[in-house]
């Protein structure tokens, strides 16, 4: 009986071990199957092809433009002054008044000058009569030639004095020498106008120019007659270089360049303007969109399509504007630049080229060698 129970226990242990072995075997198989599935999943991920757009590079010409700034002013101006200290009788215009050349703007007091003119005229007439009388006496032998010459000199001196007082009288009417608009008025009737002081200022708004300050590196590339793009409040005007200064402005190191503005441009004196100069041109260069350039530290790179692979390529860039930049090294015409989808790429990634912008074709040429 004892042997019977012993056999039963042994049999139970055997069955238990067999069951445990079967369970362990199933778990191992399941783990292997899971690992195989994970491996297949990784292999699938590694072979993902990224859709991209490309542009076949070509060579073209490039112009380098530089912007400089300054203020507009009238090319023709006049400051109204008086030669002598005098009382202002009337001022006939105000700030903003249009004037024409020859128009009387200010009248000065003339009472004292009128008397001077009359006195000078009388003195001249007397000297002339005396000269004619002595000339006749000399012809009859009554007086010497030297007395006649002295009388002639006195007559000419009186004539010069008379003309001087007449000219002074004319200067009591201060006139405009140009047509334009009154930009400043610094005197009122009844005030004393000091000699040389600016009483009125006139500007001609039809003849405008701007003085721009240009750096040393560009001044030698700007010549008389060079076309200049002028921008005021986003509006473009075309001007031209009238003159340049060979000497830098003290304190700034910048060179004044005077640009003529188009007539009737509507640009007013004192307006701040931007002037864009074309300072250089380059022939047969590669130009790419600036937003495809990848910056990592001091290095620059882009992705090219090399068959069905993305190729990370180092480049150097030069001048750029309006979303485009010149490539000075690293690319050549015929390269297929990846312009869209490049932010998720890595060197050697599988790609599918959906669009080539140069050809305007929506085709899949990912297998092109």
C-alpha cells in the first residue's frame, strides 16, 4: 500500500514538471514571436520614404543692392535778406504762399532813401553842367585841359554816387528770384530788418533732391547718373545721382551723395527717404531659397536629392534679399535641391520626389539615378 502511494506522488511530480515545462515553452515561443514582430516593425520604420519637393538648380545673374537713408530737400531755394538795416513796411506773403519769380515779397521804408536819391541826382546834374561849361571854355583857350579833366572826374564820381543811391532805393522792394512756396517767415511789418538776416525762405517743390549718406565700401561704385530706387512710405520712385562727395562727413565716416528726385513726385522737403543703389552684379551664379538653408553652429547645409536618397551637403552663401540667397560654394547647376519636407530628413533618408519645381511636373522620379 505504501509503495502504491509513493508511485502516485512520483507520477504527480512528473505531471507537474511536464506542465511547467509546457508553460515555459509557450512563454518562450510568445516572446520570440513578439521579438520577431518588433524586428519587422523596426525594419518597416527604417524603410519609410519621405515625400519631398525639389528644384533643379540653374545659373542666373544676380544684382547686389544696398540701402542708405537721408532727407529730401529742394534743389532750388532762396533766402530773402536786406543789404542794410531798415524798417519793414510790409510783408506780402505768408508761410505756404505760392510765389513767382520777380514778385515783390517785402517792402522796406523808403523816405530817407528817396531824399538821398534826389540829392544824388541834383549833385550829378550840377557836376555835368560844370563839366560842359569848362569844356567849352577850354575849346576857346580860356582854361587848361587839366581843369577840364578834374571836372570830368567830379562828374563821374557824382554819377556813380547817384546810381548807388538809386540801386539802394530799388533794394527796398525785396523780390523773389525763383518760383516756389514760402517755407519760412521771420519778420513782421514795423520790425527792423538787420542786414544779412534771413527774412523769408522760398523752396521750389518741383525740383527736389535727397542727400544720402553712403559707406566707404560702396562710394567708389556710385557714379554721376547712376539710377537710384527711392522709397517713401512704401512707394517707389526712380531718381539719379547728381553728385558725390570725395570727402567723408566729419564724425560719421559716411560720404554724402546727392540724388535728384523725379519732378512732381509729391515728396516734400524734410521727408526721410530710403535710397537703394545697385553696387554689384554677378554672372552665372546659383541662387536658392533662403529658407532651405540649415544652420548648425557656423556651418550651412542643404539637402539634395541623390536618386531616392537625401544627401546633406555643406554650402557657403553670399548676398541675399527677398527670400533668395546666392550660393558661393557647394552647389552647381543641375543639382536637385530639396525645397519642401527637408526639416524631417537626415543624411541618407529614403525620399519620394513628388514635384520638381524647375520642370513644373508632378511626377515621381525617385528612382532616377
